[in-house]
């Protein structure tokens, strides 16, 4: 059962691993960025833009923004959900904003919308809840959506297909059909691309349209650029009514007339040079004309039309407005003498003064005033506001900070502090005011560049640490690191350039050029740097270093004749030297009987010798054995081959071992045979120290000799007393013979005695301590045993003890019975 259970666990683990592997291969965050993936990506983009480019005759200049979105959809990890700051994979449900076209996980945007609606509606009362459809914003562009527009299903980019299938030959999350979304701004045409992320490109349709001024003939143009200018003068009459527009054909209304002319003011008293576009202007002079009353003049500044009636004519009221008077314009209206009764600035009390000119005074009545927060009252003048010093303790709408405003009316203002929390990007802090819930995603974008900086992709802030740099199609511009003037063409990259594979072409010492690949930066394996501690340690990976290798030997074939001039063979240039062909020399020796039996060798030609086949000084001599008798005692033959005259003395070296059998000596035969016994002893000695070991264990000190070693060892050894305190050095021979001994002195004996006494005292103290401990245990045991006996005795006495009647009944009853018997 246990084995079956283990098998099931392993089976489930393998299935989970396979499932994860399949998901990783289908995800857009795959790291397979090889050349095949790039070719696939190019084919997909070309297929997507086919219909658009066919309408524009191959012009794809208007597709840059859409191409950028599609490249981000293909690139590994470029599509990022700004809510969870994670990569968007191919097989995950997504939602795209119609304002900024940013892509989010469907689950993330649903949670975002739910949280946004909750935060907006949470401050509402129960009566207001549900009466208004509050919107929720896009996390990036803040475009507002209604509650009913909260995404609940996964659609492709164009919105035609629900839950689009994953297809490696389509843009991720695309249905593969034609987009057919309306262009913005609307022109009546629809998008011709395949279902794609991002905004639709400009309309590529061709329409016939005229210029802005309608003077030129209609021409066919792209619908997205149908507004055009013929560059001719506009000619339309300007607002001044005198001049025509001199600008080139333009859209919209003409600009104001730029010319300057002399124009009179409204009243006609002054003339000035002003722009033709603004003929109406006022001077700063008062009109001053006599009014119809004949007593006053017009006080208006430069105006058009009649001055009007005198403002002091007709019925006029007193200052309080209760009494009306009909007086000439030359007389002022008198006060009526009644109370003013105008409502003062407080809006509660009325002016108590008599009818007067000018504004009323401030309200000075004392009233019971309540502060704004309603916690305190005070009697004070009506015109003064009353604010107490109590600080509001209510929590503001951020649900974090108190209001802390003096005498707050209860309608606390929004929190004025900055949120300051670190955003999900970990680079910036939230700049918004203090708020509830999660902070908005970081709106910043970061440029991720290639090594040369010419290829750039924009990624959300916080993703620059995990995103892979873009692949650049520019050639690497780094200078070559080898001896070549230029390096092989390859694309921009990070790290070191690849090894140079151009021919070396260095001039070798022989004059030829090196034909092998460049070896200035060859990888060489280092060995022996790390010694393993034991067989349990795992072997480490071999280390490689980059170093320049010397050029290999030249391999150009060169014809070379052998030393003995027997043949000519082609040899590599590096070894093109005279060589031996391994044949016998074959030249006639000086003995005129034999030829040279050496291997092919160099022969020096003598000037006097005209024969090229005659032996030279390098050839061997005749090596036939000499048959002449040798001197007595010489074991060797004559060393001279085939020579005239007597044989020379034997000077050959004998190879013999020394007395100690460790060294090999070479002694001239003549010396050894002619020497006596003492001289032979010296000749056979190697002059080194004898390696033999004496019985005492030390090495023999004598020079290499024959026979057995002497027994008198002179090596110094240390001799100690019995207590190991005293020591001295003595010759080893005397110690072996027992002639020397070292006895303990009085101090040693005293120290030994004291150590013995201390040991005896410690043993005695330990024995006494053991006796005391045993005595204490015995007393404790007897005490416990005595207590048990006493308790048992008390119990027995309690059972046997009799009452007083039982004790004395016999003494009482016997006399009674005796008296009774006597009476009977």
C-alpha cells in the first residue's frame, strides 16, 4: 500500500510538471528568443498589415504606434498589468482600455472596478446609496466607465470573439479576423488590419477632396489626410471689410487683419494709429457735454450716442427711502427725520439711527452666540463671529488622520496631506492626497535600451529590472579587440563580442602568413586550481580564461634534401631542415674495407677530396674487432677497430656500485686493475655518509665503507629522571651500554612526597565524607522506621484499651454475689 501511495504521488508530481511546462511554452513570457522566433514574429506582423499596406501601396509610415503595441505583445515580458505589476501571458484573460489601450488582467480590472466603486460610495448615507451610478476610472489614463461597463467576459481586441483561442501564428489575445472598428475621428470607414492591440492607424482609403479655399481642383488623397492646402493666397475679405486675407490657403476662419490705419475714438475727439482688426476704441476723456437740464454736464468717459437725462431730475427719495421729494436738480434731497430701519450686515437687526446719508454702522447689539461647532455659547456683539478653540476630532475621508480644525462645523474638508506610500514599482511614492484603499499604479514609464542605445522599448516603471533588453538590428560598433583593423559584422549586444573568426594573416618568422582563424582571444581551460577535499565533494566546472595563443607552426610544404643526399622530400615549413632518411650512409671508410654504417648524416666535403662518395670526418670508423691480445687483467677488448700497431692502454670506465650499494660509480679500468687494496677501498667508496642503521636506531656517521658499521654511536640523546623533571644529553653508546643513569635529587623526592601526602589527604577526606553521608542516611532511615513503629503501637493500644466498667466490673460484682449467697 505504501509503495502504491508513493507511486501515485510521483505520478501527480510529474503531471503537474508537464502541465507547467506546457503553460510556460504557451505564455508570452517565454524566453525562446532565437532566430526562428524572430522570423515568426516578422511573418505575423507582415500578415497583419497585408490589407492595410495593399491599400496604401506598401506605405506603412502611419503604422508606427500600432506596430509598437504589437511588438510589445510579442516581446517577452513587455506586456505588463499595471495593477499587479506582472507579465501578461498568452493564455490569460485580459481587458483593454478604450482610452489608453493599456492591457490588464481581467481579474485585476474587475477587482479594481469593484474597489473603486466601493470607495466612492462608502461615504454615502443609506438614503443616497444606489440613487446615482458612480463611475470607476482606468488605472492608467483615468478614463471613466459606468458601473454597467464593468468587464465580465474575455473578448479579443476587436470585441467580436469571446474567449479567443491561443494560436502561435496570431497576435496574443487576437481572433485573427479583420478589425472593422470605426476610425477615430469618424470618417465613415473601418479599420482594415487584423484584430490588433492599440489604436487603429489612420484611415488609408483614397477620397477626392478639394483644398481649404476651394480654388484648386479636387485631387485624390488619403482619407486620414484629406484636408490639404493649395498654397495659393486665400483672398477672402477680412472682418474689417476693407482688406483681403493674404495668407496661403488655410483651414478655419481667417486671422484678424494685421494692417494698421488711423481711426477715431468713439466720441470722435482723438485719432490714433491702430490695428485694422479693432476699429472700436475709447479715449480717456470725460464727455463733458451739457445735459438737457442745463445745469450739469455728462460725466461718462468717451461714449457713443446721446448723453441721456440728468440723473438728479424727477422724483427722488430720501436716504432711508421712506419719503419721496420732487425738487429741482440743483437742490439736494433732505433727510426725512424718521428712523433708518435698514437691515444691517448681520441680516437680523435694523439700523436704529435717524435717516442719514452714507452706509449704516455695524451691528453693536449683544446677543447669545453659539460657536460654529455648536459646543460653546457666549454673549458678545452681533457683528463679531464666535469661533471656539476646540479642535475637531473627527476622522477625515482618508480614514487615517483627524480633522484638527478649530471650531469645525462637522463638514470636515478633505485630507490635505500627501499619501506618500511607496507604489508597486518600488521607485516612486504616491503623489496623490491621502486616500483610502490601494494607490493608483505608477504612471511613469522607463526606457529599456539596447547596448548601443538606438533600440528602445518603453515599459512600466518597476519592470525595468526584470525585462530583457530589446534585440537591436544595428551592427556592433565596438572596436576590434584583436589585431585586425575591423571585426566581423554582428548585431548590437551586451557583454563581450564573439571571438573573431577571420584568418590571422600574421607574418610568421619564415615569411609566410598565418592561415588559421584569429587566436588573440582563445578560451583556455584552467586545471589544477581547486583541490577537492575528498570523494564526497562534487567536481566543480572547469574554469576558462581568455588569452592570446601563439601562431601555430607553418605548414607550407618546402622541398628539402636529406643529409646524406639520398633523396628530396617536401616538408612543412616549420620543420624544413636537412633531415636523416634513415638509410645507411654507405660511404667508403678510411680502412678501405668497410662502408659507413651510420644512419644518413651530414658529411663535410673536403676541398682536397673530389670524390663525393668518400667518407668524411662525420662518418664512423671501422668497427671491426681488434684480434690482438689484451694486457693481463683487462677484461675489455681493444676499442680501436681495425687499426695498425699496438693496442692502446684500456681507458674504459667500469660501472660498479659503491660499498653502500646506493650509488653507481664509473672507474677507469686501468686505475682499478693497477690499484692495491687501500686504493680500491677509496675508489669504490661514494664519499657519502653510510645509510645503514645502527642497533640503537641512529644512522651510521662514517663515510661509505665496506664491512659492518662500528657500534660506538656518538649521537646525543636526552636522558630524564624517573619523575621526568631532570634531563641531560649523553652519547647514545653510553646509554646503550648502561654506563649512564640520572637519579632523582632531593627536590624531586620532596615534590613526590608532597604529592603523595596531598593525595592521601584527599583520599582520607573523601572517606570521611562518605562515612558521614552513610551515617546521615542511616539516622534518617532509623528516624523514619521509629516513627512507623510508634504509630503502630498507638493504633494497637487504641484497639486493646477497655472502658472503666470493663476494667472494674469484676471487682464490683464479686462482693455483690457474695452478699447474695450469704443472705440465701
